[in-house]
């Protein structure tokens, strides 16, 4: 079974402006995201960075770059979006299908918006979506809790077991 990791909206202009700059939760989530990304990359699975470009036409490039806490590899794929659901009017579905992806692990920002809508979009398109435990962020801690409660969740030790 091929696995894909979606890292949603982990961009300077989104995470830094909305989360507390000194937030330990950013580093905590990135630790889990980076671990799973490295396990997948080293076993020929797919890592996709989803970047929100809505309203960014005039913004300098550093505003929409991925935050430095997230490891980016040259083998990673980048998909840009302008809606909350990363599948809506993008080539994400085609990218995942062209790589034979069945299980989609979703991580990133924000639990109650883009992460949840992308999870639902993956399910609607026939993928098996799961949220990465400790790998999603929100400015509302209760949104993270409810997302884990209401969604399928996978922990990094399970990813390690499945992949290796």
C-alpha cells in the first residue's frame, strides 16, 4: 500500500501570523511531521506540501514559504491551492493517484479549517484519510481535540510499523 503525507499550510504567512511566535506547539507538531515525512521518503512513499496561495498575488515570496521547522526535500511535491480543501480545483487528486497513493496522512494548520476540509476531500475522492496524531495545529486547542475525536488518527509508531 502506498502512503502519502500531506503537510497543509505550514507557511510563514499563515502559521506565524496566527500562532503565538514562541509557540512550543509549532515545534512539537513539526517534530512529528518531520519524523513521518522522513520515514515515508526513505521508503519511496510521497510527501506533499500544500501551500495556500489565496490572496498572495502581491505578497513577497518569503510570506508563503514553508516554515523552517518543516523539513523540505527535493523529492517532495508541492501543490498550491486557493480554497480550504486542498483537493478543490487543484491537481492533488491526480498527483496522489499517479503515485498509487491509497492512505493519506494529513498534518498541518488549521485543524478546524484546511486540515479538516482536506481530510473530507480525501474521503470524498476514495482515499483513506487519517490525521497525524500530534501533527496538526490550530489557534483553538479544542479544535485539535475535536478533530482527533471525530476523525481517524494515526500515530508515528504505527506509521513506522506499517512502512518498515
